[in-house]
């Protein structure tokens, strides 16, 4: 015989031996042979006869009374009902928390150990069934008690023995189901502390040149005396970190300037609290879309030509663009006999546009514009200075660029990416199809156009020399058609053909005129999405995706990652397109920093259940009172897994080192039998014998 080492093992085995597979229950019953009123009348008649006999002091009256009694009992039909009962196993619920906060530290491991131990202990009690209930994340926190009540509603009340909840305690409290104890098993060694960073308000958009206001709050949970200050670090891609000291427990406002259009990624990180359980909720990543209030574009067209409407139609179609368009219909040197009183043209506001208000424009487009005396030298120098200080300039040139009035012969040549080559005054004329250069297939402006197929032909371009910058489009024989360049803090673009209007007309298949010009304009105005060398990261579906673009050289390689709690990982980026590499990796929730080639990007996993991360402590504050009111225990699993016992109804349900589940004693009827206590073959001889004996005694 095996040696019994533990008291609970002995109690379980002895308890199982004491429970038979079936039980018998005897209950008295009656099946009258005559109607009850007749039986009552016979009883009254018998009592009258016996009363008369006793009044006359008859010697056999007692024996007659016994005979009448036997008769009445026999007519009443006394019986015994015998029921055979089969005991039913009691049902207890084992509720296991599988929410995101249970993956912190050793919580998941402690929960698995407790589930295995309790399941094995329940198997040693034949009269107990342990049903497991899994509770996962909810968009408003982990709803453990709601899941428990739903599961308990499916168990008959006379079989419900109680519940055991394995959790970290982060759930809204609610009453426990009646009928049994609730034991709370917490996946920690004891009460914990946690610091959380909450973003109370963050605008999704911000106007370039202005600032947005973030409202954040740092909260310390589980601290005896909360308060003091905390160091908050704000990081923005490409800029040095900014450190702000904020009070703990109070909402504070943090101004953030928006300096450029496009998405602005902000990473906020608060210094950890000494001894806190996790730093998972100490950080946050915000994405604020920088938008321009109104894009102010100045379009100046030289002599009217067929392609003039291409630019105007493109810019007018954008509701966010404030377009100022001037077409030079009458240059100063034009002399005719038209009286001034009959001219409806307005004078060109040179000083207004190129001196006093030039810095108000986000982009200046010179469409086949020539230096024909309209602009003084100082105005042209203002345009060059505008570019160097961060402005954007686009030139769409034609034959005028090779003439004596070319802008390349003005002070503007210092910012132009090319000068006209020696050759025909009207440029090179002939049918050709524009193609992307090798660099154009990698540059973010033109790379998406590589798959658009064969484009329609053009018939004229301007040959250039002394080219610097990035040549993205060329002729089949290698002559540049589209050049983009950086000058100082600004940018310059040059389209060396005035034939793009043929694409807009659909000539011989047309081409991506609107897409090309729109992307060029956005690049000139420093759209971050069109950065030539960029490292980007984002998390979707628990997967971190890192994408790197390089204009020159390979973009593939190994990126270094740093995640929550200082976790370090690596991800290999492989080539997916010319100048583009991408890598993917499954990551845990939290803020991740990606570094590669001197560049840094941030990404944060979206929280499926923000309420789950608001407080990461394992705590008994919420469910502890509920468990104690039900008669259950609160146990910290880090200190040991409690033993499981069966207890009698009304006895204590918990004690040091153990938790108990009461025996409910439910059973089901498997058979019913009825047995007569006084059958006729016994009652009639007995009755007649008693009456005859009474008559004989009376005769003596």
C-alpha cells in the first residue's frame, strides 16, 4: 500500500471511499383501499361501538379494538417508498486570466503552475469536477467577474461548489455568484507598485508654424505617499531629446511646435519608479499630422503656350492651395499702337511679389519665364535668397532658356541645377519617349511611376550642361529631362521640356503628368513621405515592420531594436525594390526604437485594451473584498500554491496553506419501489383472530 504523505491526500481518499455509487432512501406512504371519507366513517363507527362496549364494561372490548385497528390500518394501505439515488459530482469553476497584463514577469508561469496543480488535485476527488474558464482582453479591461457569472449560470445551483480565480487582480469588482466560496489566487509575491504615463489629450493635426499642446499625466500606483516629480523625455525623429520635469499625479500641458508638413512622430518616456513591476506603460508614441494652413503658390507664366493650363489645372484642383497666377501677356519691350485706355491688363506687381511678400509663398513656379526686363536684378536675387533660406522653386523651361533672356544669365544661376548647353536656340526637336534614369527608379518622387508602363512621346527638350543634383528622367539618348536639387535649406526642380501637356491630352497613350508634377511639388515643399533617405517603423498586428530607403548604395542590412524594459533585438532587412529594403519581426507591446545607419525611428504597438495597461500591478484591492465576503481566501501564488480540500457545508472554506470547496450532496433518482407494510394475507387472519378472541373472552 502506498504511503500517505499528506493530510489532504488521506482526506480525499477517505472521502471518496465514504461515498457509495448509489444510496437507498425509505419514506412512509399510504395507498387507501377505500375512499378516505368512507375510511373516516368506518373509524367513527368503530369508535362508537368500542365506546359502547367499554361503557358496558364488556370483557373482550380491548381485543375488538385491536381487531378494528388492524382493519382500519389495512384499509389505509400503509406502504414504504424506496428510492435509489446516484450522487452527482459537484462543479467548481477555475477562472484563468489570459489578458495582456498576465504576460508581465513570471505571471504567466505562476498561473500555469497553479492550473496544473489544481487540476491534478481536483482529479483526486471523484465527487468534484473542475471546469476551466479562460478570460481574455476586453476593450474596457478584463471582465473576469462577468465571465464567472456567465459560467456559473450554466451550473445547477445544487451542484455549484465555488470558484477559483487565477489572475493579477486587474479587473473591475462585482458580486460573486451565490452558493460557494470564491478563492482569489494572485500571480505575484505580494503587493506591487507601478508608474503609468497617460496621454489625456493629443490633437491629431497641427498647423505648420504653430504649436500643439499635449496634456499628459504621470500616476504612481501602490505607493504609500504618492507625489513628487518625474523626468519626462520627449523625442522627435531627427532632433535631440527634450527633457521636462512634471509633477506626479497632476495633468500638465506640454507645447510641441510643428515645423513641417506630414506625420510627426513623438516618443514620450517617463523615468521608471524604483521597484515598479514593469515599464511597459511608462512610454507612449504619438503621431501628429502636420498640415499647412494654406499652401501659397506663386505661378508666373511667360509668353502663353499650350502647357500653361497643365500647371494651373493641377494647382486649382487642390482645395488646400492658394494660387496666385500671373501670365506675362505684354512685356515692356512690346510696342504697338494700342491706346492705353483700351488695355484691360493690370501691371505686374513686381515689388509686391518679389520683395515685400516673397517669404509668404511656399512654392514659386516659373513656367517658361524669361528675363525680359520685368524683374530687376535685386528681385531675381531675392528669389535666389528665398531658395537658400528654405524656399521651393520649380522651373518649367522651353526655348526661352537658351535665348539671351535666359534665367541662367541672371543671379538666379547660382541656385539652378543646370545651365543651357551650346546648341540650337530652340532646343532639340524630335520625337522621343521620356524614361526614368537608374536613380529615378530609386527616388521616392518617381519610383512609383516605374510600373506605369510605356509613356507617350514628347517632341522637344532643352539640352543642358554643368548638371548637379539628381537627374530622375532623361531622353533615350541620356539627355536630362527632370532634375531635383537641394540648395542651402531650400530645394529646386527643373523640367527641361515644355511638352508635358501632351500627356495631359492623352497623346499616344499619355502619361502620369498629374502624379509626376504633384509628387515633384510635394518633394519641393519637403514632404517627409518623399524623403530620399529614410528609416521608418510601424507596428501592426503585433508585427514590427521596418522599411529603409536609400538613394545611393544598398538599403539592406541589420537594424538594431530596443524595446520595453531594455530588451534588445535585431531584424534583417532584405531588398524589396530598387533602393528599398524591409524587415519584419514579432514584438511585444510597448515602445520600440529602431536604429540603422545613423538614423533612428520609433514605433509603438497599438493597445488593444488601453484599460488593461493603465495599472499593471498585481493587486488584491479589487477582488479581495469580494473573495472574503464569499468565505474564500486571497493567496499570493509567489509564496506557494495552496492545497485543495473538500469540506462540509457550513465549515470553513479556507485555512493556512489550503483552500476548500464544500460538498453539496446533490443526487439523482435512479429507481423507485413501493412495498406494502400490511398485506391482505397478514391483515385478514390477524383481524379475524383478534375479533374471534374478543368474542370468546366476552362469552366467558
